[in-house]
C-alpha cells in the first residue's frame, strides 16, 4: 500500500493505524479501510456569525475560493447521497450497505452544517440562493443525462477530490495558520469525516460493476458540463464579493509566499500527485493510507457528539 507520506515532500509522520474502538456507536464495517470507522458526528461549533470576510489565510482570493466552494457543497453532498442511494438495491454486501448508511448520514450532516456556515457568508456579497439554484441545476441535469453508474462515477471522483483537499488541510498546517480558528475547527471536522468515508462511493461503483472506462469517461463528461455552468456563476459571485466594502486588512499572497517558502510548489506537487492516482487502473482510495490524520484529529477532539 502506498502511503500519503511516501512522496518526499516533507517530514510528516508515518501513518499509524489505530485499532478499531469497540465501543463505537456504529458497527465497524472496515471493508477496505485500515482500521478506520465511518462515524457520523454532530460537533458543537457555536454560531459562525463572527467569521470574517477574509477568513481563509486572511487572503481575499483564497477566502473567495473557499467560500464559493462551501456554498456549492450542500447541493453537491445531496447529489452524492442520491447517486449512491440510486443503486442501493443492487448492493448485496451487508458491510457495504452499512457503509452507505454511514456515508449518507455524514454527508447529510455536512450539508446542514455548511448551510449554517454559508448563511454568514451572504453578508460579504455572495448570492447564496443563486449559487444553490445553479448548483442544483447542474447536478439535476447531470442525473438526467448520465446513467446511474456514470453519475455514481462522478461522486466517486468528487470524493477523491475532497479526500485530497482534506489530506492537504492536515498535511500543510501553514494553509490554516492565519485562518479563522472557528472556521478551521469546522473544516477539520469535515475533512476528517471525508477521509473516513472516502472509499464508499468508489466501493459501491465497483460493487455494481463500474468499469474503468465509465470511471474516467464520466469525469470528462461532467467536466464539460461544469465548464458551461460554472464560469458565469463564479464571475457573478466574484462581482458581489469585490463590491462588498470591508475594513479588514487583507494578507497579500506575496506575504504568504515569503512567510512559508516553497509552500506553493509543495502543495502543487502533492496535489497533482494525489489527483493523478485516480487514473491508475488499479486505483483504490485506500491505496493512499492517510488514516493517521483521522487518528490525530480524533485524539485532539475526543468529546464530539455522535449523530
Ligand atoms: Fe462532506
Ligand atoms: Fe464526502
């Protein structure tokens, strides 16, 4: 198994696989994972109303990108749940069915929490209703034109991308150092759960006989549709964000680059390596073992409530 630390980018610790906690609230499914449970949680973050406009690294570009992503997430996660549930009657493996339940529960909670987080971004010029409407249109259109298997392949790929982003959050703490601590706490919880369930959609896709051709072809098809939907949406939201007057002093990208020398290259190198793994014919999400990040997050957050 290649591990996330095999590529020589920094001196991150070796992966540590912690034995399954027998007292866990959900049955441990452990289908393909190295001792990792999928545990839906309901942490208490308190109100997000003090989240600043430049909450991500103090930088406007990064904050806009992350905020926009956050605003798209709820519709995306509802789509992920629907595409997995659409083939649920073809799943015969009881452990995988347990995984599907836990996956849907985690994504459902994520969507609700992001709605809370996003509600406070509206004051910075975002048109959340328009983003939700457009994202919903993109995903429902995709469900109409793709087969169930191809729509599921889009979810499997999206899960790979979110798992990559989650791994980067933990691998590059510089990325969150100048960010709003409440936002970091929130995003780290989401990231840890994304890593827990990163193989579920992929496993379901394989279970229903998804081929390599469909897995890759669906990415190309969805990419083409998104390229029609998204640019207009991004430009409109960017206009609202820029027009919002803020007294916050932004941290320019040049200062971030000086503070963390080489961070851009290291992140780009790691991100492209992670991204490309998906295109290997024998890829499986747990070929990249980043379970140690989940263990670290769990040991730092022992008192979260379970959903
Ligand atoms: Fe999620
Ligand atoms: Fe996910």
